[in-house]
C-alpha cells in the first residue's frame, strides 16, 4: 500500500482521498505549498518520505509545478498527482515537471484510488531501478579531513580552495562540511548565505534519509555542495561525535569527495572526522609555535592509531623571512612535507571577498601550490581506511 501525503485539499476531497486509499494518508495543514522539498519534509509528522504526493485544487498550480520539478530531480522515488482542470496547456506543463497523473477536481473516489495506485507503483519501480544502481555504481568516496593544532593557520582557506578545486575535477561530486561547530566560517569564505546549517543536517528528517539530506546542502557556483557551520555556538554544541560519524558516512556514499574543515585542536567532533577519514591533511603555519603544535598533534594521533594511509603534510603561509626551511620543519615533525603554500596578499583578499583564490587568481604562487594539493586527490585512486579501529574508540567499546 502506498504512503500518501495530501496537500491543498478541502474537507470533501480529504474525506474522499482517505476513503479511496484506505486511510493511509497524512494531510498537510492548509497554507502555501513549499517550493523546496526540504521544507516539505519538515511538515511530515514522522519524517518518513511518501510514495505519492497528492495535491488538490486549493494549491496554486505554479507552486505545484515548481515543487514537482524539484522532487523529480532530488527525490525521484516520489510520484506527484495533481487535481486540477486538465487543460492541454496544463498537461504539457505537468509532464515537463514530472507529474505522474492529472485528474479533474471532481474526480470520483475510484478514479483517485486508481491514480494513486498507478503513481505508487511507478514510485516503487523507480526506487527498484535506482537502488541497484546505487549499490553497484555508488562507492564510498574519499573523506578528506583537514586538521590543525592551532587556529589562524588558514585551514578554512585551504579547505575551501581544495573543495572548489575538487569540484572542478568532479562536478556535482564534491561536498564541503564545516565541522568547526562553534565558529565555522566556510559560508563566509565561499560567499554563501545558507538556508540550512550543520545542526539541520544531523538532526530531524535529514538524519533519516539521504535524499532528504541532499536537499539540506547549500550549492556554490562552482558546483560544490556545502554543509555550512552553525548559526551560533549553542546550536553547534548540539552536534555530537556520533552525529559527525553518521553524517560523513552518509555523504561519502553520495559524493566522490567529502572535504571536512574542522576546529583547531582535537575535539570529539574532530576526532570523529579523522576516524572517518580516508585522508587527513595536517596543516600548520610555517613558524616555530605552529610546527611544535603539529609535532604534538602527529604524536597524539599516532598513539591513538588514527593516522590513515592517506596522510598529507601541508605548510601554509610560508615565508623565507621567518628563518625556517622546509628541511627544518621535516626534522622537527619527523615526517616529510608534501605541499608548501607561500604567503600571498591575494589569499586573505580572496577570503574576505568570499571568492576562493583558485576561482579568481590562478597565476598566484599560492594558487599554484593549492592546485598541487588538489592533484594529490584528483589524480590518485581511493585509499580505503585501515582495518584497525582507532584506539580511542576501542577503549570506549
């Protein structure tokens, strides 16, 4: 039996639909029909997606067409049936929007039941087709977590440029997650004004269904998707390590690259992001306090068994005048440095403008090194996480 959500219906139609589909109907409250699928899902009582969205004549047709078109792209497992005067023009517009069936407002209950049955069967067929494709063609993408012991080292700048660069290599296949749960500024660095933020993505209906989660992402002009940071520190504090693990797992099944920008230090959310990572980018500024902090961070992560095979050492804001050479840094941290990004006045300017330097100034020396970092992931195969469990999780089991 199909699960039906009814919108834009008067009392008579509600009664007829309930009788026609044997009572398995959730009726949305009267009012404007949301144009955004995510807003629609928020109105559902239990967050469970319907098989059929049945829309009555009280809903403006243009709103139905807009919502249906977005559902057809974002949630192809939901069929839309519209009750409206079936003119040739409306039939054409309905077909373009992916509406499954069009009935007159005074349709008999038997006709409504038949239309719902057809739409439910079509939804089930589409899900059966999509599921094998997802199971066979979908893979667990690379989760690239950026971490640093200190703030002020340009981690968000590197993360946003890395994500934009990977989005160029894999259009529609890259998502950036702002895991600085209290003071994340990925949205500002990308010039985004998000409708939904990190707590929205880990709580409520987005937490229960991947199709819903994708509607809670913010899209950048580059084709990159983003889970933007919390609106306030209090809201960010509601995000737990378990939420982070679940979110990254869901996103890695849907995207080729999941780039994670974390808060400075080793919070529980950062540890969860590192534990979920196929690759960790360890970042420091090229100065003595930064390098010492990085050495301690590498030591702690090594003791916890949390450094994956894909480890990448990046020195940011390098300046020949600071007295440290690449060799000095490598001797101090006991590991090779993979990428050295020079200090450049164009970088803070691009961040302040909300335009990553890879999208605005490709000839800058810093942009050249950032492209080298992007190439480490775009040109290499997926590295699966190790088979061991991190010690901090094993101890808690």
